[in-house]
C-alpha cells in the first residue's frame, strides 16, 4: 500500500478482567459480544505461577461496555471436552448464520458452537494434528472463504481455509520467522490476530521464545509485531537479512493482544503469566485494555 501506517495509543491501560477469585493470571483470551449485547471474555488461566499442565479451564468475564471492568463469572470448560490442558480460546461470530464458533487448542483445534455466545455445544474437531505446539487459533472472513491462523511448529503461523467453519484444510504458511528473529522449539510467533485494513490485512503476533531462554523470554515477552500484506495468506518471511519478505509496520509493547471495536473506537488488549513483564502502566494480573488509533500517512 502507499504511505506508512502508524499505531498510536490513547489514554492509559485499564483493567478489563482482573485475575482474582478464580485464577492468579489470565493469558491468551478472546473478547466478543454475545446475543444479548454483553461483552464476554474467555481466557487461558491457572492458579499460582505459570505451569503449562495447570491451564485446564477458561476464566469468563462479562461487562456491558468495554469502558467498564468485567465481572468474573467463573471457570468454563473445566472437564469439557477433556480434563487436560486448554489454551488460547477464540470466538468468531458468523453473521451469515447467526452462530458463534469457539476454537481452542493445543495440538487439536477443538470446535464448539452456540446460538447466543453463552451456552456451548461441541462440534467435530476443526483441525487435527500430531504436533503438540499447534495452538492460538484466530478466524476471519476473507470473502470467498474463512481463514484460520494458528501458531505452528517450525516458528511459523499456518493458515487453514474453510467454506463453512466446520471443515478445514491447510492452505500454507502465513508468516515464517527467519534469521535474527528469536525462535524456540515450541514456535515463537504466538497469538496471531488478523484483521482487514484499507485494501489489505494486518497481522499482530507476539514474537517471544520459550521460557527455556529466560533472558530472551523476558526481553521479548511484550514484543507484539505488526505486519501488513495485500494477501492474508502470505505475510512473508520475517528476517533481519536479505531474505526478509515481510512488511513490518512496527512493534507494540503488549502480549497476546486482541483487537476489538466498539462504537467506532478500536481497543487493544494485553495479558500474561503471573509476575511476567508488563507494559508500562499495567499493574497487577489479568487482561488490560487501551484505545488505539491506526493512521495512514502519505
């Protein structure tokens, strides 16, 4: 596209859902409006310090406005569809069929549907994989097809296509990390969030290596990179050498961010493990929210 894209924060970080009664932290999450006009949040959570095996439920919060803190309503999906680990929920509302679709991982991308965004029933698995690192689904309507973006092995974000939100097939790689970018065995390009902008698309991804490298993990924990592409299935290779084919717009100090629109205003969220590094102005544990403006110059 012509011109440069700038992302500007407005105001301060405000708590959207604090980790209090039901959990000690909230990580990857989804925020959506239910059939009754309430905003809801489902988030990865656990008690005490982070431990992957403890993340077996989603904490839920509800509010009438994103300008007001949510009230926690409890834990969901504790034993559904299994008792094991569940992370990174994502809710997509299909405006055509008036149905809510919930996806989450890891390894298998599970699928639930709802008429109201409150009560859920299980559907067939969306994506089956033998890779334990497949996670962080995010769905958009790309016109003729739906696209699902997932963090995948090999330090990449894979993209899947569907005509109906139920049957998915792998399309290819939306983003791959190249030389000079922090990598890890479980894949560093986490929490993809994709949305249409102007005549193209923007991709947000928190690029942070695993905790096996504590220094790099802490340094990059709030390293959300923003990319632009005319083609939502191909954001290129993000590299610091001549092989770079990505269009990096910039970096945001946030973790596992969701982009939400209310009353023509854009909001960005941040979250994280207990006692993890926080963006300036974030105090405590939970999901925090802040208004942003996206401008194009030129």
